[in-house]
């Protein structure tokens, strides 16, 4: 008997006939692998619908420490409306508000995106524009509330549920070594593919899955 533990749906479906679904150490469901994967994906989809593109915390529940608190995080369309569903041809705004509690503070942020089919391996990591200037020599934050916005370009993400994780940290240290705020899979959104001609798939008629699919420039020339 071999026990295989993973978040990778593709690997589980290939290697396992029967599967057990656990959450926080408790048994949720067990049975045939295809049934458990279907149940898991549907439950994740329901979580996306329930949050409706926004998580807001009350003052006493805000994630963080005595330096920074996270007030809210949202996914928005380019017209600034909150949404949890996007087409692959749309730009996506990830917006979060923080409260800085001390003056003369260096703060940076890092976002991760994972898919529901493989939530342990980020498909995208992005560091805030703090990294555009000399490290540890940015202008200090003062006490107050700040909003950060990250724009994900169109024709990049694939289909399916995307999970957002956020770290707010203190340079010059690495994000995972100076975390003031750490929220994993805090908000999710759903990507659809309407097969528009202006999408990165062009007229390719078959599924491309949840992998990233940037719209590259291709050129083919006859050389002989």
C-alpha cells in the first residue's frame, strides 16, 4: 500500500484509485478519486461565490502585527467594480488596503497566485514596486491607511479558480523572513474562456487548462 499526499489534482487522478479529502486534519470525504476531485473543485467554486471578490476584516480581526494591519482585499474589473469572475481576455485588478501603525517604516508586498488544481505551486509571484528602486532606500511610510493595486494583464491566466496569497514584509529582509501580514489563499477568483478571437488561444479550438498562456509574438518564415 502506498499513501500519496498531494494538492496536485492531475497527479492524484493518474496515481490514485481512491482518495481521502482532509481539511485542518479532519476527514471531509472519501471515495473514488474522480468523485472526490469533483467534490473538492465544486466546494472551492462555492467559496469563490460566497466571498464575491472581497474580504473585509473588522478592526479587531485584521491580520497583521503592531506595525501593519490588513484591512481588506478585493478583485476588480478594470472599471473598478468588484467581481470574482473574469474572462481570460480581461485585465484584473487586485486591490488591498493596509493600515500602517508606526512612522518611518519600510514596507513591501508580495503576491502569489496558485490554481485550485495545484495550490502548493505558485504559477505567478509578484513583488510590489518597492523593488523598482534601490533596496532598503525607499521613502518611509508614515502612519495611515494605504491602498495598493496590482494589475494582471489580459491574455495571461488560464481557466479555472485562482487563489491569492499575500505577504506584507519589512525590507531589507526577504518576504518570508520579515512577514508583518501573511494570508494564504485569502481570496479566490474564477477565470473563464469565452473563445474570443482576440484571446491568446486565437482560433485554437481545444482546452488549454489552467496554465498561464501569455500572448507571444510568433513569426514563421520559409527558409528553404
